[in-house]
C-alpha cells in the first residue's frame, strides 16, 4: 500500500518555509566576508544577485501550480527531460542541502558560543542539527508552528538593525563605492546568489501544501517581496555603520558589533537572538526538504525502499530524516570554511534550477494534461524568455563561482561524478532483478498520482 504524506502546510507555513530557508543565517554569517570583498556596494551586489532567483521563481510558480507533488522539481526533470538528468539534479540537491546545513550549523554555533562558554563549537553545531531532526520527526504541523515563530523573531531583529542602521549611516565610510574594483564586485554577486537559494524548497514539499495550486505561487511571490526588503535594509545598514574592512576582520558577528554603535544593549541582544533564529529556520527547512527528496528517491527505487517509510503517527518520512541528519553531521565534522560551503550550494543550485527550468519549458508538450491544471500558464514566448534567462544567468553564476574558487568547483564536480557512477551501478543492480529504472522514472507513479488526486479532493 502506498504511504501518503498529509497536506497540512498552510500559506503562512509555506511563506515561513521559503523565507526561513532563503534568509537563514547567510545574511548574518556571509555578508561581513562579502563586505570585505566589495565594500559599500554590498547592497547593490545583493540586488543584482536576486536576478537569477527571480527567473527561478518564475519557473517554480509554473511548476508548483501544475505539479504539486513531493519532490516536484526532481519528478519534472526525470519525467520530462531524462531519468539520468533528473537523478543528477536530485543528487546536486543533496549536495546543496548538506552544504547549506553545514554553513548554517557552524554560523549558529559561533553565535551561540558566548551563551555556552566551555562547550566546543563543533558540539553546538552538531546539536542544532540533531534538534531540528527531532522537530521534523513530529510532522509538518509542528514544523510550521516552530518555523513561523522563529521567522517572526528574526524578521523583527533584521528590521531593528536595518532601519536603525539606515538612520545612523556614516557617509564617510561609504567610499570608495566599489572598494576592490568591478571584478571583485561581480564575484560577490555570484557568491551572494547563495543568499537567495531556497525558493525551490516549496516545490520539494508540495505534496504537503494545502490548496497548492494557489498557495505555492502566492507563497513564492509574498516571500520574494519580504526577502527583498530584509536584504536591502540589512546590507545597506551594515556597510553604512561599520567600515567594510573592519566588518570583514570581525567576521560572522560583525552585525552585532555594528548594532552596538547605535543601538542599546538589549536591542543588540534581540538581534543576536534573531540571527540564531534565522540560522535555525534554514536548518529546520533543509531537514524537511532533504527528507522529502530522500522519500521520492526511495519511491522510485533510486535508493532502497525502506528509506521511504512513513511514520504511522506523525506522517513523516522518519528514516529519511535520520539519513539527512546523519549526512549533515558528517558535513559539519568535515569543517570547511563558510565560503566553500556557500560555493558548493551555488554550484549545485545552478545545475538543479537549469534542469528544472528545462523541464517546465517542455511541460506543455510532455504533459499537457498536467500543464493545463496550473494556475499560471505562460505563453510560448514567456516560457522561452524565462528559460533563456535561467540558462544565461545560471551558467554565468556557475562560471564566476568556479573562477572564484576552482578547487571547490572541482570537488563539486567530483561528488557529482560519484553520484553518476552510483546511478549506473544501481540501474544495473535493479535490471538484474527485472526492474528497469529508466522505465519506472518515465511515469508519475502511484504516489504522485495519489498526491495529485488529493489536490482535486480539496
């Protein structure tokens, strides 16, 4: 019997998932380092870095509204591009999730360290991953309550810092605008795309969203507006109240140092707690998204089926949650620096979103009956415009990231190569047992059909 997840994630919960995933802790942890690379032009770099996310949002609005099932991006690529491309896309998703979780866990641990003196930072990082593995175990309703509460706290903290900072900007430290030249500015744009990673999360958990054909597109639009405001005020306030070289030297806690120059101590503490909540929302969301990705792998028999078991009481993929938790802990113990984790996410995200955009371009021809169910049905011109935009920007970001740190790029390609080898071995293993993996991945499957059927019943 096919096991089903429960559609219990509301519009508010979906917005909480996206905003929590996207904003996360990168705006606190990553921005000081990027400020040191481009100076006062940081806010402009973040503005330009949103362009790939806007194109991604446009294809995700179409996909989520038409195919609201668990692992929607993976399902679309395997069915409408090719099974091997879908598998590569999904493995890149796995790399992105583990790398992103590691970055946020380390950032969380650094912010938490002053409150827990004497406890190793590594232990704090591992502890927060285990904590949100447990939160996800208890179901999407529990996840939603925790996520919304944490998102509200960090949004208030960011607005306190951002608005207060804008009112206390020191023009003397805002020059030169492009502190290290245009080449470094462009590199920062590429790295800052990491801070927009995560909009895709909503289509990966689409099988648990209420009224998904309406709520998924709406949640993406609302989330992008909220994120743009928060990023704009935060980055401008940081380089307007703290000299960019000093911010880079201080590192991940630079926002707190900047806040202390114009806010009372209790406000600085609120911002510190907000930073912790921002990182926690990302970890929480990654655990949810990662477990659903593992679930669809098991449904397709890309990995052994037992990983897809659904907890009878909590309606969550318990074994998948345990696997994602374990992989994230291993990544934390690897202990790479923040920029390398961010670049790994960027490389993976560009692959994932390019293939996803290609699948959406082909959807009207490959699956017209599904395409016609979508709330947004763009014309052929706009579908091609979105795909070309995705292809150009994703390729450029990938190349700039590779040029910024080719060693991390080689590691990413090596990991992706290992997963491709696994694909061929798994395919042969199943073929000997009378199962054709490529044929299996050419159909939506019982679980997908049941989840689509549950949309019609609402």
